[in-house]
């Protein structure tokens, strides 16, 4: 009989704090999804992969390095907003449950946890991410740091498993870092609709969005002089080599990340420097690249306030607050289910 797709595991972390880990996706399912996407995205034209495949262990470390680069402003700007307004967010949301999508290390979220803790209202924190090993470790650490807080970790893909968000109480879903920009308009609308469908009236969404600005600054943020973003982008080829028994030559691809004026997004590309044929052993297929052919690995949409408000409203979410950093580069918006 096929093993169940999810399991719930209750345990006690150090100091007796409650931790729950709920699993909705497994490594073999992730590998199968990669094979399916690679078949469609690499063997035809135009070539494209989801940005989720950029974030293996090395990719995650490289991205952490990117957030510390002088050219990369979003992380610093979002933190500035949270430092200034975390208490406002806790007060306005009235939430007793904080859910973070794509939680990673939950570093910035600790500002929210501290603000909610000061008000004495937070009962449950739900980190939601795709890495089970990482989430288990993170959940234990958070339970130790915040005595009395129930940490309910959910292992899943927020493009497929939003219906499994824990229910009960008054919830605030935090989707930070500008990650919403990785969704093109149609998938983004579906994401907002699915998320809103699982919320109850009064539940909230805290959304981080990168804003339209100088093209020079946008370009610099994704084409840093140290080449860290280039290494991060090429790392997806290492993921394909490892997971698909492929033979990509990383030196045969150049990183480019121009701003697409028509669509209003940064477009991360790997450009083939020569005509080449790449073996995809696990798929028993070959991917052909012409010289100059583009493999798109990510889009990062940039927003204006009216656009964010309209897209949230279309999903039944009412904008209640809008904050930016001092330079107006990044925004956090707070919206509620009607």
C-alpha cells in the first residue's frame, strides 16, 4: 500500500517545549517534480526552470551571501521596516498564530516573534518550508528560544500545499523577502486566491514586495561585482548534474540578469556560450543549446503600491497598512481576509 503523503509527529524539544512537525512532501516527490519540470523546461524552447531549484544547500548558502552584498538592498530594507513596525504589525493583526511561508532561518521573523511576545498574544508559530531536515532543526531551536511557544513546522511546497496550513485561532501569514515576485502574474493570482481561500475572515497576510526603482540599482542588485549572484545562478546546473545525472559544463554558461521593461521584472538567465548538447542521464534525453540560447532560471517582479492593493483585493484581501523603508525601495503590506 502506498505510504501516506504526510505524517504528523509530536515531540518535545529541549526544556519541554512542544514541537510538531507535519510532513506533506518527501525527497522522492521533490526529485520526481524536478525530473518532470526538467523534461519540459530543458528539452524544448524557450528553456526555463523554476527558481525553487536554485536552493539546494550550496544555493541557499550563496543566497545568504547575496543578502549581505552592498548591492543587494531588499534584505536590509525589509529588516529596517520590521524593526520600525513589528509592534504595529502585532497590534493590528491581533494574531495568536504566526505562519511564515518559505521560512528559511526565520531570522527576520524573530523581530515579529519578539513583538508578539511583548504583547503576550502569540501561542503558535508555523514555519513552512520544503526542507524537512532543516525545518526540524529550526523548529527545535525556536522552541528553545521562545519558551511556551508551540512551534508547528510544516514541510511542504507553498505552491502545492497551502491547503494544509494549520487552522484555528487568529492567523497572520507572513510571506517575506519579496519571494512573491518569483511568481508571474497568472500564477501569482492563483497563489493569492488559494491562500485567501484557506483563511478565515480576520486572518491576515503580511507581504514583502520589492518596488520599482532606478534600473541601475535593480541591475546592480542582481549582477554584483563580486560574482556571487552569478555563482548562485550557475549552481542550478550543479543541481541538475547531481539529481539528473547530467553533464552541464558550468563554464559554458554566462550569468545575465537584465530588467525586462515590458513585464516589470528582473530576469535571471544562463546564456549558452557555445552550441552544445547536454546529456540528461536520468531522463534518457539530451538538451540541445545553440550559442547565445537562454535558460531562464528566475523572474523577480517589481511592484507599485496600487498594483499590490489591486491584486490582493482581487483575491478578497483588503489592504490595511503599507510601510516602506526610508528610501522607498521595499514595502511590507498588511491585508486581511474580508
